[in-house]
């Protein structure tokens, strides 16, 4: 948390799969004068132990709700990157009024068996160690010795989402808070159609496409993203 003026709005930054709150450092620097900022690591991420209740969107949503309650936040804003956006929207769907506003970037909504198998097939730690050792070292530094377990659990979570998505047109239609769905125009994981459809199904939803922006949060220009978040208040 970065301490700010008490009159500032509370903004939670929620990381994506295989990420951690540490990746928000550059973005926090851009937002520190505008919001009371909060972030934390979901279980299994950033060397935080796995939750004994399991691993997946439902568990993460409970952790997010517990974080909000433990800090006595009342209807904060939230920016969810990738999976973080899915978690935030799911929490709002099952616990209406959790947030005053939800902003997402790179959140995948088009989960089906084929898409899930495609994404899960990329998450094989032994192959990554062999073919992408630099990436494996990054994950080991970020998550510690549990990075392989985290990757395997994430792959299983994706397969489960493919068989039973937690967010669909009916679920999204129940969300009454203001939602901005953002996607980078160079995102190779999330397509425009699924993002626009999600925004369309949310009563107060809107879609924004960011130019020259790929999927990885590390490659998103922090000043540009911060300006977008601030302009959407």
C-alpha cells in the first residue's frame, strides 16, 4: 500500500496469472499522487503460500473479498490485469456492490475447451526450463521454488474454465457497477470480439482498445495506462 491523502479514492491493483503485485511498480509510480493504492499477491503467487481451500477464480475472489474487508475498504475502484480482471468481475457478480468501478486489461472471456487446451499446453514447466530458461529464471525469482507447482495449477485452472466458464453473457448481465474492458491491439491471447462482447453484456460496460499494446503487463507503457485509468474516473 502507498499512503496518500485520505480524500483520494481507493484503487486496488490485482495481478494476473503467473504474476505478482511487484509487476505494478511502474504503474504505482504513475498513480501514487492520484489514488490510495492497494495491491497484494493472490495465493500461490509471489512466494505467497497456496491456499488450503484450493486454487482458482473462486478461491481468488474470496481472497480479494477478505482483503477488502480486512482493510475496511468501502466500494473501492479496482484495476484487474488479465486474470485479475476476471477475479474482480466474478466477485462483483456473486457479491454485488463490492466495487464502485472495475477496470480490466487483457482479461480473457472466451474460455472454451479448445481455447483452454491451447493456453494450458503452453504451461509445461519442464519444457519451459529447457526451451526458455531465461523465463524460467524470472518465474523462479518471482515465485520461489513453487513456480512449477503454480504453473501446473494455472494450467488446470484454465482447463476447468474451458469446461465451465464462470463468466458468461448471463453472469455479466447481472453486474450493475461501471466496468471498462480494455485490450491491447497487439494482444495475442485475447481477441477483440470476446472483449467487446463482454463489455456489451455488462449494462454499464464499455470497451477501449489501447494502441501499440501487447498482452504482457511488463510491456504496457505505464504512463499511457495510468492516463487511461485516471481519465476513466
